[in-house]
C-alpha cells in the first residue's frame, strides 16, 4: 500500500528516491502514450542510416518524468497535484541504464505548496536531469493499493527479427516451393528471396501462380518456375529435386499437408531418415526472453512413446540450431505428478528419465509438468516443484496433436504470438506453414530452415540467445 505524507508532516530536507532501469518496453510505451515516434528513441531502427541497428536513446521527457513516480507514490505520495516543474537535461540515458531518481523538499509555501529539488543520476554517478517542482501536497492521509492497475502487454516480436537477421548472414538456401498459387504463399517465397534467405524454385500450375503474382503486384519472371498442374505431382517433383541435389529445403505452398507429406514419407524415393519426422512450432511470444518451441502439433496425431522420443529429439535439435544451448524441455501433461490413469504423465516421466540416461541428448528434460508450472516460476514455486525446467521451459512437448495445435493457436490469437513452423527428421528441413499464414510467418520459417541447415552441417549455431535467469 502506498501511503502519503501530508503537508503538515513534511519537513524541509525530507527526501525519497527510487532506482529504475531503462528498458526497451519503456521506450515503446512512451512512444505510444506521447505520440513521439522519433526514431532515435525507438528500438530496432537504423536512425543513422548506416545500415546497422542503432541503440536507442531514452527521450529526455521520459527520464525527467520519472520524478513523478517518487512525488506521486512516496513523497508526498497519493493525492499530490503538480503545479509547476522546471528541468535541465544534462545527458542521455540508454536501455540498460540504472537511474536513481531523487526528490528533496526545500521549501514549504502557503496553500499547501511544497517545493522539491529533483535529480536523475545514472549508475556511474553522472547526473542526467536536475531541476525543481512545486506541488500541492495532500492534507489528508491517503493509502492506495496499485496492484489493481491493469498490466500492459507490448506486442513486440523481437525474436523473429533477430533470427531473420542472423539467417541473412548465411548463403541463400535452394528451396523447392510447392504450389505457391495463392497470394500468401507466393508473397512469403518472394519476401524470403528478397531477404536473401532462399533461392526459390516455384513448382505448380503456372496459370494459378501468375494470377497470384498479379494479385500482389509482383513480377516473378526472374524465378525458375516448373509448370505442373497437379499438386500431388508437384510435391513429388520437389522431393525428387532433393535427391538430385538441386534443392536443400522444401517449402509448402497452397496445398494440403497430406499431399506434400505423402511423397516425403514414401519408403521408396521419399525423404525418410532413421528418425520419425515431426513438426516444430517456434513461437515469438511478447514478453518472453526466448522463443518457445511446441511439438508436435501438426503431424503425429497420437504419438506413442517411441515416437515421442523422436519428437523430443527433433525439437531439441531445432532449439539448439536457434542458439539455445542445452534447452530446457518441459514434457506436458494435465498434472505435474505421475498418474497411471493419465498416459501422458507416464510418457513424460519416461522421457525425463531417458534424457538423464543419455537416450535423449542435448537438453535438460523434465516431466510431467502442467502448462502453468512449465512456463511460470511462481506457479512452480506454489506447487513446490524443484526443477531446472519448471517455470523456465523453452521447449514444450505436448501429449498429442490436438492439444499442441490448440496451444499454438491460443498463443497466436490470444497471446498475440507470431508462429513459424518446420518439419524435422526428413533429409532436408520442410517449411510447413498453414495455408492461412501470412508472408511474415513464411519468412520466419525460411529463416528457421536456414539456421537449422547451418547448425546441422557446422555443429554450431549462428548466434546464441541470452537466457532467462533461474
């Protein structure tokens, strides 16, 4: 509870301070609240024009405005009304700076007016702001519980931006794009080609692809196009081109997943390996320190334990290719204890033990975990779970396709996540997106394929993610 000091209680020389770290979200919220969209204050922008992402500078008014947090919350506190303020800006703050904000009462005037000296100082002792404020101090004691203040969600998809930038540093991936005959799938392939992620070979009905190109106003004359009317035949041609060495990845266009996978999983002429193929969703969820991977939500409907072993290993390999060293894998069930009546809890416990014994490698695996205690630290603590994974899971292995598909779509449409998808376990990565996915999702999927291929051939990721603490 925030409690104020009334005018009568305040003495000259009284002071209060807070320490606040400047974050990227602070800059974004201020830009929306103030309407000031000056690129020098915004993250992920090249405001100097040198082709590099520049570090943003915090707006001076945001830094100076931090004094209101002390005046309004502590001294005098709730009930305080600003009258005048005069500030001098001596330096700038950047993201990561820890700022000490201090107010000191210097004079009491008539009509409940109190004069305060203000200062904002960086962690190294550099003073960034100094000045004075006159406020009308409250005359009655007020207590206020700010816990009911609604939280803000900043919809910022920084992980995909980063992965796409990393992928741009690699050679473009020769890719067979199957049936890109609608605006979304064709636009995704073109975007990825322009960003230098793939070298697309379009396979499908020329008439429909040309129509889609006209709808989005694109000229596809520079791309190789193999005119095949039938979608199933187009999928078979894409698989054949892998064996010919012409392409190193396949991208699904506007066709049913079954039609594409029919040729991928064929015993003769398909792209089978010793491992079962599975799909991995990579989710860029606002507020999460790293991406969250979900598997399998698209291919294996009701996987048995042996299939889940391959699903888990495929997801681990994908996470490692993105720069998550020893990813934390939570095997999900409805509960966090083993219950013989719930088969997914038994599978989860076995998978966890298999990882301990080295039968699943490259990750820390724990289960069964319920969704809440897999991704929320407080939920895990409340239930008394001691685990390196609980509360920090970066990979989620779901019991079956239905639960995984619902989870991925709930995160997309309710938590405002962006999703990209990749099929792992075949001879080449397959960019398997929904026919309704937009060009951005397909672009991100191309980046995943490129990063995975690099990791698979080099044994190291292009970049490494900073991890959540705990």
